[in-house]
């Protein structure tokens, strides 16, 4: 039972760390930044030439958001791998 508590404590620690890790993706002049808890932190238009093109910006925002979320999922999965590996039935004993 102590091992489970230790694993839960470790998982909470990693979750806190994930909130501090920021990843971003850019698509057609739009940059989206998310943390690895998959919260969108910022949406920026980095190419002023696209300002008058609402439909293109919407598509770029969607694309950049999805790319940034995927990156955050990859980082989170990598960080959690060490904790999940120690849990019975999750790749552990």
C-alpha cells in the first residue's frame, strides 16, 4: 500500500511539473502556446500579413492548437511513463 501512496505522490509531482512546461506550434502566421496539462496559454498572430484574412486565421489557429496539444500530450506521456511503469497492471510488476 505504501508503494501506491509513493506512486500517487510522484504522479502529483509530475503533474505540477507539466503545468510549468510550455510547448508551442505555429501554422501560417499563428502561434499557439500550451502547457503540458493541455491548457491553452496564448494565441498570437506572428505574421501581420494575415490580419485581414479571418477564415485563414481561424484555420491556422485550429491547426496550431491541435499541433501544440499533441506536443503537450507527448511530453506528458513521457513524464508519466516512469510513474506508470511502477504501478501493477500498468507495465510494472
